[in-house]
C-alpha cells in the first residue's frame, strides 16, 4: 500500500527498523568479537593444561545463569540443552573457589580499565565526570562467617555481604570503575579512600555524590584531603532540626560554614556548607552538605544535580539483572559473581554507546537481556 504524501516515519520506528537490519552485522560483531576479547582474555581461572573446558566456556555459562537469574546447579541442566560443551555447577564453583580475593580484584581491575579505555576511544568520559559511591548489600541467610556483616533487617535476614562501588554517573552514562568487598564495617573508610584514589588515577572527577549513609566526618575528611568537591545528603541531627524549626517560613535554607561535631572518641569537627530545599515528592525538606559555594539561588540547582546525577542505584538495579544466584558462603565465589555482574553491565553500556553514536540516539538502544543473551550464545575465534 503506498504511503500518503507527506508521510514520515517516526524516529523511533526508523531506529527500530535500522536495528533490525544491521543488528546481526553490528551488534553480534561488537559484542562477540570486541567485547568478549576485552573481557574474557583478561580473566584467568587458573585452569590446568588438561582441563576439558576453556575460560570462555565457564564465563559463557556464568553469563547464562546470570541473565536467567538462576543457580549454577539448575542452570547447568538447562544450559546443556543449548550447548554440548557445558561445565557442571560443581566444576564452575571449584575453579572460582581456587581464586584468592586479591587475584579476583586484580583481574577485574584490569577488565574495568580495558572497558574504560574502549569507552574513551568512543569519546566518552574524557572530560571531568561526576561519580558516586555506594555500599550494596547482598543478603545472606546462613550462619555468620568471614565477610558476613550485620545490616538492617530486610527480607527475613539481618546479614549480608557488603560491597562498596564507585561509578560514573553522568546523564545516560553510568559506568562502574571499581568495587571492593567489606570484610568488617570498620574497613569502610579505608575502602572509600582506595576507591577514590583508584578513580582519580583514571578519570578527572568533577564532583562526588553520596547518600545519607556517608554523612560522616571521616568521609568528609577524606574527600577534603583528596581535594574533591562533594554533595552529600545529610541526616537530620538535632542541630539541623533546630535550624528547620527556626526557618519554617523559608523554602530554601543556607547555612555557610556549618560545623559538624563529633563528641564520641576521637572527637572533632568539620566545616561544610549546609543547604536545605523543598522535596520534590512530598511537603518535607531535603538536607545536603557540600564544600561548593552555595547560596539561596543555586541551592535548588545543586539539589537537582544531585537528583539527576545520582544514578549509581539505577546502575546497580540493572547490574542485578546480570548476577547469578548462589547460596555459597565462599567469598571468592560471591566476589567473582558480583564483579562479573558489574562487568556485564559495563559491556551493555559500551554496546549502547556504539549504537547510540550510529543512530544519534540518547537512550539505550538494546536491552541488557539481549546483550547478555548474545554474549553467551555466540563464540569467537581468538586467533
């Protein structure tokens, strides 16, 4: 049927049709040849020379159980329906348990660096970028053990493995740079500083965004020591509540040179700028502290930046789509699963960066599940 005169196909339809036409030519080649080379070649599972499986076999299997959100045992049964050469769950977990924590972190640091370099070659993250740091709980239901830390009661447990991550949080671009496990909660300051130093050696940081869990003098001291600009959502201390009561008629409240005090040992204080703005979701107020110059005119702008840039939790929710399930108490297994999920998330970002450049689009062109499916379905000859 001929189209009416003046008929124009919408941009979304054009993009969809173009993707359908070149999906196999570009997507599969990009994911299977470039992406798998970037990742798989830098992960060493310490396989013996006589092992019947390759690292690619294990990582393809892990990708499969990740995107199907399955356990290794059940996933191996369904995976064998797709692949003749499919490792068992016991074999996969055996090789992961052999790796030390240091080996796993070192390998994935290299992988994340390679992915970041590839993103920079595509024109991303070259200029100063905003970053965020968060602590993620992987809930645990077994007995206490190494790296199992108490947490707020949730979904029937108060135990969790905790991972601190640092992530680039630009609009439409969220990219994991590094993640570390917390063995004890007291390690959080040391890990926090290590993550920031790692990021500073690889990118230029514009600002650091932190949620209320980081409203702590020690974190602020570390940020100041490293010369970084920050915005942190503040908890309502008795002093802040008093400020709110005294300024009920004001929409925006700014207190320059606000003093944060710590009475418990070791005592101390830190000077920051406090600003309080109306919440966008209710009639309440939201409090922030920063070392940026703030006034009544730019305070709402800073709060809006925090809202728009705070994308680490969004990135974490999507990366959970790439994480396999496990009941293992072994930290090497947990850590490998967690870092591999972040790695797959970055791969998804990289593929979409490439396609967005082709189609001149701002939003992701293909879903995370499609990318995960392509990764384990198509094998490449590494030559």
